[in-house]
């Protein structure tokens, strides 16, 4: 066994409170496989990774890595493994080649070995053409690849990757997992990679399911899925995860009142262009969004989604073209637009040092909701999003799923008729994500126009229509079925997406 973990426990202090990051975790892992460490933010994935590296001392239990105790032989372990944390220490003012050479020197790699090793690493990661580019000017996916090369240059027997695909699009995620598979097959390497994207389980040979510091299950992706077969036909990995968390599989979500073809147009975009100097980020986009419609903006990183999103919200002014809301130009009606718009950002954007109720009071007031109506709306939000038990808790102490609920609650206090969701479920657990989407579908059923960006293709399935962007251009628009047809009659939305953007 390459790793033996027995009854591992770790507790941290946060002020006067104790947080059980890991509780009695036990497992064994064989060499020569890709092992997926799956769970939402706060599950304990990073804490477990740091124990496997010998960077943390357990409060209870033990860890053996490559046959060596993680406490007694921490230095010996660290000399034989590669580790890429979430925030890998690349030097942004150094080029790709200079970063690689620096890490090679730190690991004692000889010039001869470096000359043999690096060309192959650059070839596999497709970075050969960019060796002189500064790390600070790389895309997120390219930075992840460079971090991987820096960790692999010393030929480690075991590679630990903490969320290597976080924040990157489906195409970049596929490419990263393909690269990892090559190293396992060509170099007999063992890779442990953590991820909050449950759909990535199928890239792994084995999975460890973590939630709130507890190991819920270990097995192949198919073995995990089969756990839910007596509850639902053809279960997904996420449904099996939900079963492990709460003992049941939630009912699959559907629209009660699908958007009508004759529903009023809320937002109309005509020949929208956004330029930054000589660079065209958005190139003559045109589309409509109707009342009660869930409209998805999809695309690879750098496609122009965020720029389009910001123009729709009135945060960026278009270079050319026009946006109208309810038939009126957005530029002349920004205040009215904002008064009827709710916005949930990808990153937690509420006030961490205010309580749940104080955040609601502040944002309700900012949207012009006051007095008795504000208290009624807060009572509604507490009940709807199950936040009442946490009313006096500071927002920073909430679990990620409840932070997302609070963000959604604050965005809906003023009863907006248009809601923008920018990667709003990123990092949440499957139960919270399911409840989040139940609320979104309810909003759309009530006539609210919902505009989303997401890297989760299973979330995009809920959209009435989808616009797929590439290099600032619209390359496909339509329902999920229409997108699949435009993407080469693909069997799934993800396959259609990949076909369209490559």
C-alpha cells in the first residue's frame, strides 16, 4: 500500500470554538492509480492532503506514506512526493522556463536530467510554445499546468494535487485529467487529486468521499453510484453522494411552468461589442431573454462570458450595440434596472463580520426595502433558506452551502424580476446545490428572468436556452436539445459543448 491512514483526526481552534476538520478517517490506497478525493469546500480535503505531505501533525491516529510515518519521517516523504496546493507558489515575474528551472534546482535535479525531462513535460502540457511567457500573464489553466510541471520535474513517486481544476472550464478540466492519466500510465505514478466537481469522479480509478471531516465511502465511481440504485433508476454520482450525506436521494428537479414562447421579452441585446484597446472581448452578440426564462451563458475561460455578464448588469458600458430592458435602453435606466435586479457573485461578497440578520438588514436597506416590509422579507428569507438557526451567527462562520443561501436570500429581499447568477453554486455540497436549484426553478416558474454562468454541465441542463461563446463570438444558441444537435448530434450537453468550442 502506498498510503495507510488509520483513525486520523484533526481539530483546529477558531476563537473559542473547535472545528473538527477530520474525524476518525481510515483508508488504504494502492499504487499506480488516480485517486479522487471528492467533497465540497470545507469537507476536509486540504487538511487530509497536508497530513499526507507530513505538513500537519495528527491529533489522533496515524498516516503512513510510502511506508514512512508522516510525523517521524516527514522530510523523507517530502523528498519523494510532488505537491501542488491550491495556491501554488509560481513567480509571476519569471517566465515558464525560469519557474521550471528554479523548482528543478530546489529539488536537486541535475542539468542532464532537466534537459531530458522538461521537453516531454512541456509537450504533454502543450506549453512548448510559451516557455518565454511570464507566469503572471498565463491563463488559469496554463498556470495549473505550469505548477504541475514544477512538481513533476523531480520524478515523484506520488503526486498530490489540491483542486487542480478549480475555476477552469470543462475543456481545460478534461485536458488536465488526460495529462494526469498519461503520467500514471507512462511513469507508474500514483496521483491523488481533490476536487469539488463530482462529475470528475469518472476520471478516477478510486474515489474517497469526504464530508464535514468524515470519510463517507471509498470505492470506484461505479461502486459509489450503485449505492443509490434502489432509490432511483440509473443514478448519477451526485445522487449517490446525496444518499451518503442524508440517507435519501432528493426528487429530481423539473420545471412546473416552462417558459412560454410568447412570454414578454425582458432583456434584448443587439450587436453588442466590447473592446479593450485593440482586443475585442465581445463581438456583435445578439439575443433575447424572456420573463420566466433561465438563460445560460457558457464558454471556455476567456470566451467573453464575464464581460457580457457585466454589461448586462450595467457594470460595463458597451463599446457598440445596445441593451434594452423592458423596451428601454439600459444606459438611460440603470437605477431602475438595478432596483429590479438581484445578483449572486461567484465569490462570497457579503459582510463576513456581520451576522446573517445584519447582512439582510443592510442589503434590504441598500435596495430600498425598509420598515415593516423589510422585516417581513427577512422573515420570508429566514424561512425559505432555512437560515433562522443562524440569524445571530457571523457570515464568515457559515458553511459554504449556507453562505450561498445567505447570498441568494440577500439578492432576493427586494423581490427582483431579473436575477443574475455568476457561478453561484461553486464549492457547495450536493444537497445545498440541489436546494439552490429548486429555488431558481421556483423563481423562473413565478416569471423571474434568470441569467446564469456555470462550469457545471448538469446545471446547464436546467436552462431553457443556452448561448455558447468562443473568442467573444456566439457560436451556438438554443435549447439543450438544439445545442446537442448543433454540437454534432452529441449524446450529452458536455459532449456538444466540447465539440463546439474546439
